[in-house]
């Protein structure tokens, strides 16, 4: 038995505004962290070492958004149910 929806379904809205991107190369961070540890003056570079370790823990990928990267932004604004006066450019 097949089911048909009585309510028409709108096509899914796809906006190329945000995506997961690689923001650093782990090999570079590992190399810089090794240099810091070899430098010997641990107290002076403690904060930087902590940042590098956190970067490696969390990984190189981050969710980044960029509305300016969307070529259809004006078309999106006009099709939005919210008043265009609410949008700032």
C-alpha cells in the first residue's frame, strides 16, 4: 500500500552558507609543539603549549559560516517570510 501526502512538500532549502572546514594542519601544530617542548623554557611558553594541545584534542575541523560566500543571498532575502527591513547588509 502506498501513502500519499495531502499536504504538498516544498523542496528542501539548501544554503551553501556554512560547512565544516579544516582550519589548521595537525602536522604543523605537532611540529610546533615539539619545538616548544625542546626549547626548555616551559614556563614562558606554557599558554602557547596549552593552546596547541587543545587544538590537537579538538581536531582540525570546525563549523564555519560565511554569508558572503553565498552567491544567492539577495534571492534568499527576498524569499524569506521575514520582512527584508529586518536584514542588515
